C-alpha cells in the first residue's frame, strides 16, 4: 500500500513530482509480487529463535507443533503444571512498523482456545532475536474483517499493529520461566 513506502522513497517520489500512489504503482511494477521466500525465511527464523529461548528458559514441555502440522492454528505449545500456552508466532525485522498476516484458522483457533496468543518476534537484520511481545486478543478481534454473506468469507487478513498495542514479553508464561530467562521473554528489548 502507498502508506507502507519508506520515508526515503516518499521523499524521492516527491522530488520527482510523484504522488505516493504513483510512486507505489512504480514500485509495484518494478518489484512485482511479495517475496514469499524472504517472508518465510524471516518467519521461520523468528519461530526457531523463540522456540530455542523457550526450550532453555521454560519449565515443562516446549513443542514446535508447526513442524509437523499447520492445522493447529498456532506454532508452539508450552505446557507445565502451572499453565499452558499456544503461541502463534509472527516475525519481523522492522523496528518501526508491525504488519502481520493472520489466517482464518489462526483466528478461529483464538476464538475457541483460551491458551492461544499472538506473539510477535522482532529480529535484527542478521535474524537475531531482539524483542518479544503479545498482541491482545481483543485488539485482534476488533480489527479482523467480517464476512458479509454466507457466499464469501475471508481466509487471511493483514493487521497493521500500532506500536502501543503489543505487550512486551509473554506475560502468560511468566510462571513457567526460570529466573535466568532472557530479558526478551520478560518484556525487555535487547540491543
């Protein structure tokens, strides 16, 4: 979308006398489709980084359920005597803007599963974990599209999440974390 263009691209477009919409059309023509391989690479890196941190820091069992099935509606299952968590992981390398895509299955899992959480993982350009946060369920429910008829339904949607919405760390798993758990899991960003 035109509002997703970086500031430097918008300044360049303005210098050339182009509107944001015209600049976006030019970029879209030049770049074509979304780089799904890169999106998958970043997504996988975020899931694995979080999985690794949880395996080292949480008491109980940590499973990467997405490794064997996408049907669960979440990626990581964490289970201990005190509590359980079903974590749907969305990863980004962008520090200033958070855009995630959620499937209908993930959303419907959220509606029926009280342990489901949308966890965002911010990675460095070198794919090192920098921050972890949770997007509140009520915010998600308020912003997904709604089906208008029985003849059509949404299957995935994009959510542009404002910076003030995510809650740092993963508060629901705090009782399962060892005292030595990394700062990112406790809600503190790393350098």
